[in-house]
C-alpha cells in the first residue's frame, strides 16, 4: 500500500511540475517505472500496446512527461530497467 501511495504522490508531483521549463518549451521525455498498471503510453517488452502494463511501476513501462521532470520523480528513469 505504501508503494502505491508513493507512486501516486510521485505522479501527482509530476503533474504539478508541468509548469516547468520542459512543459513551457513543449518537449517531453519517456519516464520509465512510474506508470500505474494499464496506464502506460506505449508498448513494453512484455506487452504490445499502450494501456497494457501488468503492474504498477513496471520497469519497462513508460509515460510521457515534460522534459526534466522524470529525474524529479522517485523511481523514475529515462531508460528502461530490467525487472
């Protein structure tokens, strides 16, 4: 439960930071390891399309965030991780 709460807080923080420089210049980046199950933006190594990730914070599932925001999210990575 604490992991889900932390993940929700991290995603909320990312949305709150949408006014950052990345959002202002319109650039986005892939942020791996922060999507809720079924909420990823595109395919993963184990699923074929958006919205098909199997678990919260799946290491190879990503969502698009304003450039520079992913580094501010606990558990977020701009490169896919194994696991």
